[in-house]
């Protein structure tokens, strides 16, 4: 089952002082073979994908990078990142989620519902037979997460250095490939602490690079004139260096206009077929594909599993199957 990481159990102090200040100066010719290998595609950096097949040629989670997941409060940032982490575990990756807004059991409850693909609170699951079926599904989920998922057990404000130490510990000692920090505001005191935000993200990018892992940071967007307006990378709260330092920046945008139209128009809604959610990539530093480094991925919400699918009325993803699901 998923393992718990806590500052009460592990001493992170030995990981707080590690630095990436060592400089490695090499002659350009020493990289010649790497250039040849890259050109001929003989050696390809390990990559992982978003959960949806239609995004395969648009985006890759590359090792040594930091991805920012930004959006207005309540627009589904944590829900989308947890779905992406389930997919990454299905692709053979190790994941640690440090949520400072939800207790580990709440995070797991949401992920278990995503994984089993049904609503466990519907009437058919409330009798003894239904509860036994759920028990079996949850046991299967727990077994599937074994050796794949860790949770950092701390809610509320987290000390800057402790979070960095936790990330180093996860990458160095546990070999974890993907570390989620949800969210930046809980790690740097004060929205006006521009230097603190810059230093924190700078340290995280160094950890990702040094330990060849991928770090995911959830962040808030500043309040816009209306929730119907799609934000851009310049709308991130706090220091402009946050977006500059990140390798990739996603904007998570919930279609509130559609929700209102459905509520008012019902079956006569003019927006019924519109996507429920947009995942907008506004920055992808190291993209080497043949399409575009920026894109908007349209998604639809499956209410029973609380999953986003790549097409209207799409079936819940089967994370235990080899990607693509």
C-alpha cells in the first residue's frame, strides 16, 4: 500500500545542506557522441506521458524538469495532478505527493475513486454486499500502489527547508521519479515574498536536475476580472521568476460558463457538448516534437469516477493497464 513520509519519522536535516554549486566544465567535443546518438535517435531520454492518448505527441514528462500546474482556486488543479500521477504510476514510475491542504487519507480516497472508476457512495454500494465489493476493490488499489506511491504527511504551512529536504530524501534515498508539491503558497510565507518564491523554485529545479527526477508544483493564479477568462502564464501569483524558472507551465481552466449554461438550460443547453475542462500548456522549454510546444487539451468530466476523459462521455481510464490506457 501507499507509504507515509513524515518529518516525525525521518530526519531530513542531513538533506538540507546539499548544494548543487559544483561546476562541471567540459570541452565541447566531449559531447560529440551524445549529439550523434541524439540525432540518430539511438539514445532517447526516458519520458512519460499525460494520461490521454491524444496528447502523446504534444507533451512529455522529461527527467530533470519542473512542471508548474497553475489555476484559479477551485478549478481542479489537484484533481488533474492526482490523475496524472496515477497515470505515471501505471507507466512504471514512483510518485510522492506532498499535499499541504489535504490529509493523506483524503488524497488516497480521491485517487482510489479515480482508480476503481465508480462512485463508492451510490446506493448500490451501501449494503453489505456492496461494501464487500468495495473492500475488494480498495484492497486491489492498495496492492497496486505498493512500491509506487508515497504520501508526505503534513498539512498546513510547511517550512521552506523541510520541503526541500523531503524532496531530496525522496529522490536520493527512495528513488522516487515524480514529486508533487501542493501548493507553493504553503511553502513560502506571504504572496509578496518574491525572493523566497524565486529561491524555492530555483532550489527545486536544481533537485530535479541533480537527481534526474521530475518535480510538480501546484500554484495559484491571481484573481482575474471574471472566472470565464482563460489565464495565461503572466497571471501566476507572485514573482514572475516562477514561470521563468519552470520548464513547463500548465494552466488548469474549468469551464464555469458551461456549468452555468447547463444549470439554466438543462437539455436545451447550447454548450452541452463543450469541454468541461482545459489543460493549457503555455510553456514547454525542451519540446522536440513536430507539432507545437504550446497547446490546449480539451477534457470532459466523468462524474462517477471524478476523472477527466479525452472525449465526451469517455469511459474512465484503466490505470493498471499499460499506457496508453
